């Protein structure tokens, strides 16, 4: 158990004797520091983590500022710790005294997992409300779009996924062996054998002919047989271990279940079925899915679909991470409803691309009370519809909507939303939320400082 620590202690003598230039922050960090100093940013932590016993956590105010620096400058945890350690300015911003040690990278990783994605969502909502109160966030217009945040996985093939499964099962069995050595008797380490099959498959694929694909299916069948044998031996390990090493037993059982799904997929592909719905593309990130967005450079991306909502002030006011690839037209009403809950009123105008278009959506938005709806229709349009979409207000809202694509590009290039380095659906949701929060904080600092 950890005792929640909210704020850092007062400055030490070493900090007090620093010259004034060294005690002042750059304009951007000073504005962000003032924004995060609001007591409301501590409430999500207080509500969920009220433990008063145990070792104290790193101060929440320090954690928030460290996460801002991480996503603002796209730093890894170890690099972040090293840079803060060596910078008086960043120490001052994070409220870490000169005689204090910067929190370790593993401590920050554990804190992120402990606080979870829901806390980050609440922090984003708190920031949006604060910006609204300061009247620097306008919310009469809403534009929404979707993109893909890629999972941090290798390109999936059936054989490589089975290789990952065999490696994970073998690694877990070795951990059980340290506690219950007799339980792993008869278990064979066949990871090298699977790797050799994959190397031979690589040589076959270089031929790029019809016969090579038949050879690939034959090699994949061999990998399937090896994986089935490893799973069978792993089940025997579970039976022998019984109630000992329960944590490792749980991981092994989960690994066997995932491997079973991968085996089913691989058998279907070998039998000739190349199109598998809800296909699993990663052993370590089982919720990631293949998603097609019509890009020429990347016909298929592997990860999660993300909806991004933005107002005319340029702030991200809402986001949602989805499993799989739900149609855009099913996501529009949830974006508008999220706007209504957040601000207490509907947007005056809604703009989106043709992927969100449907007569049902337009009808429902009109009935809800949205005055202007700028969503181009798909397919062949009637003369009346063509004239409707040529109206100046419709075209102006479409130009406003086009800016959303630039914002998504910015989030991907500068705030890490191109690829999530946190594992799983919950990790990707937390990654997206932290990147969006860093963007909103920086934009708010620019507006307040101008």
C-alpha cells in the first residue's frame, strides 16, 4: 500500500540562496505551472487513492509536471529522469529540491499504472473546465475526426505470433521452475526450433513466386505443431504446480488461452481462409486490431481507433479510444453528447468529413437542436443536396473541419499519438490522454502568455 503524497515540501536553504534568474521559469513552464497549481487537479487522485498508511508516493504535483515534460518533449522515462536531474529549471518546474533525488524511471512507470487511464481522463476534463472559466476556450463550434494510434508491436504474421507465444510460455515456465522445480519436468524449450522455422520462411519469401506461398503454409503448419506440443506440456506444468506460484500460474494460464486463439487463426489461414474477422495481431497486446483508413503509405495499421473532438479555440475537448474499427458514422452522436455533458449546452455548429455522414445522424442532430450541420453526403447527390452543400456557411464549416486533420498531424508528430508505447487498450487510452493533455497545456500557455 502507498500513502498518497500531494505536494512537495517547502524550499530548502539550498534553493533559497539561488540567484533570482535561476529561480524563475521560462514563460511556457511558468504558465503551465500556474495552471497545474489549481487544487482541482489533485481531486481525481484524492477520490481514488485515499490510503493514509504505507510508504508515501511521489508528490502528485511533481508527477503531473514530469508527465508534461515527458509528452511535451517526447522523452523516455530514463531520459526524462536524467534531464530533470541535470536541469535547475526543470527541477524548479517539477518542484524537486536540489538536495532531493529525482524519482526513478521504474517509480514513474508504477505510478502511471497505479493511477490509470480514468484519472487522466478526469484531469483532461478538469483542464477543459478551467480554460472555459478563464474564457480562453470557446465551444460554439465542434469538429470531430478519427485516426489510428498504432500499438507498439511488430508486423504480425501467423508464424511470428506463434513464436511470441512459445517464447512467453517458456519464459513463464522457467519462473515457475524456480519455485516448483518438479512441476516442469518433461517441459522442452523449443524456442530455438521455432526461430529456425521463421528464418527458413524468410528465405522462401525472397523467391516471390506462387510456390513460395505453398512453402510458407507448410512451414506455418510445422510451427503450429510445435506450438501445440508446447501448450500441451504447459498444461501439464499447471496441473503439477497446483496452488504454488499462483501469480506465475495465472500468467501461464492466460498465455495458453491467448495461444489457443492464435492457433485457431493460423489453422484457418493454412486451410485457405485468409479473411478472419476480429483478428488478433499481437500476443502481448491482444486488444489491438488491424485497421484500414484508406492511406496509400499504410494500407493497414495495427492498433486502436481514436476519435478527436476539437472546438474553434484549437483545444481538444474530448477523445475516445475504441477497440477494433467501428464505422465513423456511429461515433458522431457520442462526440456531440460528450460536448453537451462537458459544457452544459450543445454546439451551435458541427463539422465532420463524409465518413460521419448519414441521414439518421443529421436528423438526430437537428432534433437535438444543432443549428448548422456540415457533413458532406457520400455517393451520388441530388441537385437539391448539391445546392445545400454549396452554401457559404456549409463551405466555411468544411474549411474549419479541414483544420482537424492538421491538428491530428500535430498530435502525431509532436505529442506521441502516432504510436502508443504503453501496452494494451488501457495503456493506449492513457497514452492518448497524456499526449492530449500536454497539447492543451502548451496551447493554453501560449494563449495566456500572448
